[in-house]
C-alpha cells in the first residue's frame, strides 16, 4: 500500500477596512456615496494534494488559495449586503492584503537575520 500524506491547510482569519462606492438617488439625482466597511474574511493557503512516495503519482487534487467573505459591516456594526461585483472587488482586495502581509513578513524576517 502506498504511503499517503494529507497535509493541514493553513487557515487565517482576518479583517480589512474598505470603502464601498455606491450610487444613491438623492433628490432625483444620482450621486456616488462612500461607505466605510469592515470585511471579515477567512483565507486558506494553496495546498498540494498528497502524492505516492515512490512514484509521485497524485493521490489527491491540488487546491488553490481561497478567500471566503464571512460578513461585511458598516461603521455602526450593521451587516451590509454586497453585490457580486462588490464581492469580486473585495476578494481581490483581501488577496492583495494577504500578499502584502506575506511580503512584509519576508522583509521582517530578512531584517531580523541581519541585525
């Protein structure tokens, strides 16, 4: 029987401040309104599926990194419903945030080794 290893995904929970821009009709005219929101999200890192030890045969699929939005709240802690378009923008902002954190972590690690 081949050796099988299943790794545990790295899951991180985070919050991100974001500004939603929405159109609102005010006195018969459409204006853009900015809404400051807090995005609560869960990030799962990419994971390589398990492989057979000797042959490298793939036993489980590879999984891409993923972000799930748990909720979005305004400054008064009210839940905000978001559109599909807003969801896509927010997910991209969350990925940017994660990439920035990873980059900063590498810089901090490098700096600490050179102290």
